[in-house]
């Protein structure tokens, strides 16, 4: 759990409000006025701290990448532990999860996918890579793709599975039978997992 809202600076409250609103309605669907209202500040203060929505989006993306990097660094140095840490973060931070999903799958302009891919490459190319497991003899680019698909595949696509289930079963369908997406990635040239 993060700091209480009243303990955050106005600049952090603005960024967090924009993160949650962008996760829900996207950047294009969110006005500066709405961000200011949600953060409890004036539009002038939003402009003072960030200038434009583009600079605010950049601050959000830096925050998301920094939060993921800190989560990875704090986890035990194993692939499974780091995968679990990222999954736990995304499960406990709906604004980050929603923002990542909207940014990667959406058509709005952003650099989040490139920033997250760079974070994955840094993890793999570090002097002691542990995420994904070191010593696997595959090209670094393939390892980055595997890492990204493992880390984000389920959060990106599970809502699609849920929507299909709701459409087929209606809202009264048994939730305990709702399918859960499992994402696996095969190495190049290997048959796809069954």
C-alpha cells in the first residue's frame, strides 16, 4: 500500500490522479480540468507542474516503469519470484494495470511499451541477469520478448476472455467456471505448447 493521499505532494497527487483517469478513459478522454478536480488542485497547478498532457503522460510512464523496476529489484533473484512480484504488483495496483493494458493495446500515442521493453532488456543484459533465468542459450531479443509476454500477456488478454464469457453466459453465468487465461511462449522453431 502506498502513501496516504494527504501525504503526497501536489505533483504526485496530480500524477496519480492522471494515472487512474488515463487507465479508465485514456489520455484523450481525460481533460486537464478532470485531472485537477480528482487531484484536489487547480488546473493552473497542473500546468505549473507538467505544462502539457504530453509531459504528464511522460511522468506517468516514468513512474510506472520505475515502480516495476523497484518491484523487480526488491524480489528474490529468481525468474519465478520476479514474475510473481510483477503479477502481485499488477494485481494490487489497478491503475497501473489498467494504464499498462490501455497503453499497450490502445491506439493512443505513448512510449510505455518501448520503456518496458528497455527495462526487460536491462534486466537481461545486467552483469548478473536473473530475470529470466540466466544461462539459457537463446538470443537476448527472444528473452526480452518472452519476459514481456510472461509479465503482461495475462493482464492484457484476460479482460478479453472475461468479456467473451460474459457475452456467452450473460451476467448470471457461474463465475467459478469462468476460464482463466494461461500464457505460454515457445522458443523459435519449437512447436507451440498445447
